[in-house]
C-alpha cells in the first residue's frame, strides 16, 4: 500500500523504520514543525523528520487544516496513513482522504489510558500489564474501532522511558502486521468497549511534584512515571524553596527504614534517605536548579542537608525552570 506516515517523537521512529523495511511504500512523512529543544532552546527538527530525511522520504510539516492540506493529501494518493504520536488533531475532511483510513498506534490497551500520556499514567497508577493498540482514528480522543493489540508486562523498576522504548519497538511490528492485514482484507474493526475507559492527559510540572506524605509505593511510582519527563521534583528549605529534580535515577524503596517522618532527610556518606507516609526511599541521581545531575550524597553535602531537613515543605517554587530540565 501507499502510505503517509505521521509521527513526531523518538517513540515513533521504530514504526517509521519498520514501515520503510516492509513491503509497503512510505511516500511521505507528516511531522510537527521544528521546535525549540535542549538547554539552548534552539530550533530543532523532530526525531521523525531526522529519520525520514536520512531515508530520503519527503517530509511535510504543514499544519493539517484547510483545503490546501486536503488537496496535498489527495495528490499523494495514499491507501492508508499510519500514525504514531503525531501531536495534532485531524479534522473530518482530512480523516476521510486515505482509502483505508488513518491507523493509529497507541501505547495502551484501549479503552484504558486514552490521551497524551498513557505510559506515564499507567506507571503512576501501578498497572502491572499494559500494551499497545492499533485502531482507526475518528473524531474522538482515541475512541476509534480497534484493529489489533499486544500486551507488555510492567517491570518493577521500569521508568516511563524504559517502558515506552519497549512498546515503541514491539508496537512497530504490530503496526506493520495491522497494515498487512488491512491490505489483505483480513481485519474487521471492533468497537471499543464501554467499560474500562480511563483518561491519560499530559502530565504537567505540578503533577510531577512529589508528596512525601503519600506512601513510599506512590512516591516510587510517581518518580518512575515522570522519568524522564516531565521529571519528578520537590523543594528544599530556604527563602525561595529551590526546586530539585529527583527523577534522573529512580528512587529505591527502603522498607527497612521506618523511623523517618514524611519528607525528613537522612543524609549519609553513601546514601540519602527520605521519609514517606510508610517507609523511606533512597534517592538516586538528582539535579538542583541550574546545576548538572549528581549523585544524591554529593548533592546533600553541597546543599548542607542535615537530619533536620524536611523536603517539600518550603515556600512554593513557581516551577521547575528549564535550566533544571
């Protein structure tokens, strides 16, 4: 089949590469326009654009709205348009153009975790099993009929980055198999069930703030779910409640330490423990605002943390600034 591939982030690249290696023909790639990235906030192309240009595939960065875009899409004469984390909603006139529709690869087992952050939300919720789904896009938010699914076990120390990487590679195979079956008329789209619906909106910086008054299990899940982005964080006592990012190395639950109040720090030469509502957690890599990532004991020494220090109770930090990202 002739395909238009739509995608933007690194997680979409395995699917593009799998389609380029398949029997189908990727005639063009639709991706988001160049955007600021990195510490310098310089304009940078999306990972999908980089991969497409390296393969010699024409790239489209126009916003998919208006009659001009519909005309462009018709001129491409595509049979189907596979989509992986593209980042724009598509209008009905755009959805109607490919003969076999827009085939979306979503990183959950729908109807669970509809939205922009399914992997992060699944980890934070403590799901033990997740997966990926291919489905036909409609006008709703991840509500179209299902074409195929796969399952993936959530490992005890998975971060959202770890889990998304596995799903991106496994999902690439699912996407190719789905398109093969569509071409052979071997698929009957199945409506999503009405039960088990959950939402996965994009995580904000506020969502990623650690509350040490919750159980250690919840702290651990939040930090892993927010790693690498948006990055779990807390505040350190001081006049401005300076923020420190915690999610560069997942925290380690320490059920052997139960005598620390929530947020209270126990710094030592080789470890930094913090109390929660149940038992302590051990910090891994941390990143204070404006500084490089460092081991938690090194940070504790530099910040002069003492056994009387309590994290997360300083005056509200406005936000985790870009310099701490």
